[in-house]
């Protein structure tokens, strides 16, 4: 049986919004972006970008959108400066015309302007790709998993750059498999198997988590998870970093749980309340 890449997806992004498509690999994020940027035809349905219909008005859409695919797609044998000049020329403009829009990003890679793009680090490649996607001053910017494989410092810098771009009125759609990046968006759509599970602000999603979560740690994670799932009062339990995140059906007695886990052969037991995250909310949706 062949499953659709995108299954009856519907959402609207406000002008000037930073909107996130959040989900694991295979969720449908790239297919949605390729449809909205006129690179892929959907079998059913319709879509508009900044008032233009994706099939009838594809030429207009290609003029007003910037698209940064997940895989580095610039010319590796051209230098940084040559790539930027080339993409500006394609859109009938020059680097000088829209330099103010990219200067906060470009100053970080300008010292390497004569280096071939293929020789740049991962973070520098992403910054160059973003400059090339912006050089024609698009009204809508699509960024497909822009921080995948990028070091933590570059990831932080990248999101700071997106916030500055949003302040200039550019509508930004960004996809990412990293749940921790969801809180940097104005609103997000959680995707799984081509379907949208929920659309809201990150804050509202976290607030709507129905149970009190507890973070529990012991000396043996596998045995801890196995033991917790047998405990009668446990509603849900899963590994979350070095802890297990656990919710309970009814208020529980901590000393009784500690005694139970000790009898199961566990030591170094730590139990503490913890705040829910977007990832906890996503896991909850998958199980309902």
C-alpha cells in the first residue's frame, strides 16, 4: 500500500509570521515546501502563496519567493561572491541593490568571499544559501530544515538571523525535525505521516498538556522504563534524554514508587516534577 506524502493538509500563514513545520523525517515537510514553491504538482487540492495560485501563477510565485532546500544546492566550484552575484543576476537585480537585507548575514562570510562554496563549513554554507535565497528580496521565504547538521552555535546564530528578517516584514516558513526549535516560531504545525496533528502557538501547545509530568532517573535506564511501565498507576512512560518522562493516572505516593523501583533492583533513583515540552506534546498526540 502506497501512502501519500501529504494527506489533506490545510493551513494558513499570516503575513510577516515565522511559521514552523515540525516533524520527523518522512512527515511531509519537504513535499509541502516543494508544492508551495511550484517545484512539485499536488495530485489534489489547491494552494496560494501571497495571493498567487501555485499552478496558474507559478511564474509570479517564483519571482516573489526565496527557497533554501535542505540539501546544499549552490555551485560548489564557484566562490562565495560568484554564487551570490549569479543568483542576483538570475532575478534581474544586483547584490548592491539588496545588500541592506543580507548585510548582517553576509558580513560573517565576507572574509571568505573568494573561497569556493564547496570548501565552506556547514554553518557558512547555510549562511551563503540564505543570502542567495534573499538576494532578490522575496516576500515569502521557505527554509527546509536549514539547521540540520549545523553545530549548536551556528544554529543559534541562524535563528537570530531569522528573527531579524521577520522584523523586516518577510513571511518565513521553516521546517525542522528539532522539537526544541519549535519555541522560536510564532506558530507551528506538528506533522506526522503527511498529516497535521495540531496547529497553534508553542506556548498554547505546552499549556494544553493535560497531565503533570515527572522526570525520573535511575542507574539503569532500560530496567527503569520496563519497571515503570508495569507500575499500576503509570499512565505513560518514555525515555527523554537521561530521564524517563512519566505521567500518572492518579496522584501517587513518591515513597511507594521509590520502594517499588528499589525492589526492582534499581538504585540512584531521582524523582522530580518537570514542565512539558513540545516534544512531550507531540508524543502525546501520537498516542491519542
